[in-house]
C-alpha cells in the first residue's frame, strides 16, 4: 500500500491542526528539563555587563570596582568527548561481535554502557547535523549530504541559525570547545578562503578546528585546515591522517586544561575512518592476513554467534538473509576471493588503527585535571557500513559519483597496492552487508536497520554505576544533545544570538543510565534518505526501500507503487519477519504517520535522482564566482574547493597561464584541479609544458610539447573544445596547447568527467596541495619560476 496524493494533502492539513500531536508532544515535553532544573539562561548571549554599584565623581566616592567575570559552567559540569567514526556497521567491531578488534570500545563499554538500539540517519552530513543540533536532519537542512544539496528547505545543506549547535550553547555556558576531524556540514561552496565563515566550525561554536572539509579525504595526502588556515602538507614519510588527528586532539586538550584547569571542555572527534578511501599503515593491514579468507557469508555466521554470546542481540534474534542482488561467497572464483579478502584485510586494518588512535585520546583525557569527570560518547558510525564500493569493489569511489561501475578484473591488478596512496579503494558491497550483521542492507538505506542502527557506548566514571551494562531503549542521534543538556544542567536556549530557536526534537536518554528496564521515551521517529524511508512508532517499524547504493544511474520511480514492509521490533530485533500482509491496518497507520512526520520536518519533496545531483551546475547550487565567465587566479591560491573552483565540466573552456621561465629552465605545477581520483593539470616537466586530463583514474590523457619553454616571459594556453551538446554530459573534448600563440600540441580526450571532479580536492595554482593528478610527479612539485596569473575563460 501507499498513500495517494489527496490523502497526503488531508494528512498535512490534519497535522497543522495538531491531531497528530500525541507522538510528538511527548518528545517535546521530555526533551527540555523542568524549570526547577534550569541552571542557565534561556536567552544567549547573556546581557552586557553593567556595573551594579554606585558611581561617584571619582573612584574615591564610588563603590569598589568589579570586573565582568568569565561565564562559569554549571557546578560539577563534566568534560565531554564525543567520538564519531564513519561508515561503520553494527557487526563490524569486536565490542558488538564483529571481527575487527576494538579495545578502546571494549574498555569504555566495561566502564559504562552499550546501547544496541541507537539510530542514525543512514548518511554522513545528515547524521552529523542531527548530532550537533539535536534536531532531525531535515529540520537542520541536511536531508542528504552537502555535495548533492538541492534548493528545497530540508535539503539546502545550509545549517539554519534557528538550529544552534551544542558547541555554541556550551561555549556560551563556560565550556572550551574543539572540533577535530571531518567537517561535512559547511556548504562546499563556502569552504574556500573567501568564506563566508559563519558555517565553518569556528562559526558554529567551536573555539578550535583542525580537520578536513567535505565527505572524505585521502588519508595520506589530506587537505587540512587549522581554524581557517590551510595546513602545509606533511613531510613525514610515515604520515597518516588518523594519527595526526589524534595528536591534535590530545595537544588541544592538554593545552587548554593547562591554562584553565577548572573549566570543562567539549571535544568532538570525527576521524575519516572508516569511510573510503580505505587507507591504513601496512603493519596494521598485515595483522589481518588470512583472517577473512572464509568470506562474507561465514563472517556473518560467526559474528551472529558472537553477538548472541556477548548479549548485544537477543537470544531469539534471527540472522536476516543476504539480498539476492549480492553474490554468495561460494559463487566467486579464486581470484575474486583473493581480491575481496585482501580488500577486507585493508578495511579491518583501517578500523583497528582508528580505534587504537581514539584510545590514545581517551587515555590522555583521563590523565588531565578533572579527567575523571568526563563523559565519553563513542558512536561507532554515522551510518551503517558503506556499499558504495559496488558489487565488485572499487579503486576510486569518485567513479560511482559519476555513474560508473568497476570490474574485479581491473581491481585485481592493484591488489598489492590496496591501502596505499595510489588508490581511493573501497571494498565490495557484500562486505558492507556483512559488517551490518545481523541486519538487512547498508549505508544510504534509511528504510532498514543495516543503514540506521549503530553501536553507541557511554562511559562517565562515578555517575554510571551499571558498569558493562546493556541498554535497549530506542534512541536516536538527535537524543545526544538533550541528554548532554540534562546531565550538565543546561537550559536549551529559546533564543540564541538573536535568533528564535526551533525546539529540540530529540529526547534525553539520561533516564536509562540507572534503569536498564525503563520504558522508552523516544517513541516515534521517521527515517528518510531519497526514497528509502521508514517510520518507527511504539515498537513497530514500517519500511519502504527504493534504491541500493550501487545503482548510481536511477530510472524514473513511481512512489505510489513502492513496496512497504512491516516489522514488530519489540519481538523481532533484526527485522527478519515482514508482517505487512498479515497486519495491513497497522501498516496503513504507520504509513499515514510517516507522511505526517515528513510534512512536519521538511522531508518533502521526495527526490530519487542519483548521480546527476553531484553536478553543482545542473542542480543550480550557489557559486561564489556568480555568472563570471572569466576567472583569474594568482600564485598562492591553493586548495580552492571543487564547488568553489571553475565549473569546467561539459563545456568548452580555456586555461591561459602567464609565467616567467628562469634561466635554468622551468619545472613544476602551474595549475591543477582534482587529484589522483580525477581532474586535470598543467605543469612543466623537463622544461616542457604538459597537460594531463585524469579521467577518474581509468585513463590519463597527456598532451605535451616536444620543445622546452623559452626563457623569460611566456604565455601557455590550453584550449578545450567540448564535443557534446548542451545537455550531454561526459563527451569528448578537443585539446590544443599553444606557447606564445604558436600551437605546440593537440589531441582529443575521448571521455570526460560528467558530474564531479573530486569530493575533497580542488584547484591549486603554482603547486599541488593534495594527491597528484599524475603519478609522474610527487606533490607539491612547486613551480620554480614565476606565475603572474592563470586565467580561466568559460565558454
């Protein structure tokens, strides 16, 4: 069954009259502490200081001077450390029965509580927006990831000022705040040196930021920022991003506690692990050699048994079947098994290494002044494990964003390089499904628990007495903020920085700390990602699936023919028993409630489009360049984000570089856009100008002059003429290079990138700040002459 348009309209009207308030009012009432508990003002910031005494003509006949005092956090306020891993399945780490060791999680779980019914949104940016604000992801304008934002209210990726972050509220209540790692909540077109900066971490309440912008980054060659400043690339041959992030988290916490030992801090740590690319130190990969040779089906069986033994799933839980669209391990040939087992070894090494580095942070914080009064919240994943590697695995996830799939035969050629700097590798979808044991489906699938149920651990020494306990109340990522407000003694502000705030939509789960059998207080929750959607209400869940992640090119979709399933989660932990046919009345009730919640929280309109949403120009996303067709850049312009860089896809354009060649001859990068996963570059090698077009690391078209550049002032121009029509994407392009007006080389790029050049790497002038667009040079490969300017003319 589905809901017809007229019925949807009627439900929306009923919702406006408040007839569906029963489910939502309970949430609003329990989300805010009673006035008697309030310890902080409901309007922030506090009023400016005014001297309370009497002021005479001089200080001699005035009351004694009083300075405005720094705001103090509520008495006994704890430090808070929130760790959020990336793309982690429920059955991935050993603390919840998985095959990847997680001693840090184990230790915190032994000191505190494990939650086995904690839920996310099924995707990166949306979960992070919900975690930071305590509101549903559509209420916070993150209905999907920032890179596919559309112009509807729930999907702009522009965090509303009416959804103030927990960091801003805590900062104005006496906390020191830091964000270390992934920032996937700054609109990508605002992530350049031109700002605006009010939606960078420093503008969202964080005193300090060290990390990367966007959905992911190369772990060996990340583009990093410290506050607003680009961080120079590391020269350490053993550099790895997760270690670097842990180092900075520890250094910040030590520094601020040394300066202000009595002030609490809020530390948000979001490493890129275990999101693609699966990059890990070789010694960590080697730890898992041979451990996954039995394959994903056996892994699920073993994990399922361990989960029951640990008690993180009920004894009567059932292991859901592998979807028919995913291959059985036994159906693979020996070469496929060898490749896929190795891909899983790399992934396991990446995850185990991340947990180890998070352990360094935890241990360091415990040793600080007041470290014993710290709440640790360890969320193992912003969504389920990712199936974005496709059926056969991937060496470059950017291909998926451009509607392409890869073959195991091609990937096998790189088996000995997996996890290293040459590839943006990702394991096959069936491994992702196995990581989500015992549930169905994966990341992006908001309709099923494999996409939305993640392990969570909370430890708070001296306050959580049931050490090693398990909690099974229904909880959601939006519940973290109200929980912190309650236990710290913070009143959620009705007004923040002059803006009336939306009510907190989550429910505090502090009531579960002392009562394992307490009744659920979060009783209703919608889920929606594209047209994968579900609704939970009082133990029941209705689920409707639309597309799987490895279907990047999506056909037309009929919403009214979408199949719905029904599960009684109070009796069916893993969503194994579909009751839709035997209980149509309950299903219809939940369907109606889904539409009501969707109307309430800006979920509509539903949008099933796929990879074309990665094309910023096609979607009409903002561009700081506006309508300018001529863009001029100068030396020092590096790491200009992809969505702030010239929009050169599917059109003709010209790159003109005015340079000065030194007497000894030129060498180095003039301009690059993108990196190893895709892009283009103009550089000089052995004195000769060279243009490279990296077609998603599948093919690199190289056009080079046979003659070295003359000394002195030189103009190098590359003309690119697109050979497709106005609405055609990814077609061929004729390329001609001239030096001082004389043609020196020409050719044709047979295929071009249709939708997105890169998630994490943009435009560099005079050097390569990230991974190389062409492995014939090693970054930064800085230009040794002078660059006057580089001009892009967009036709």
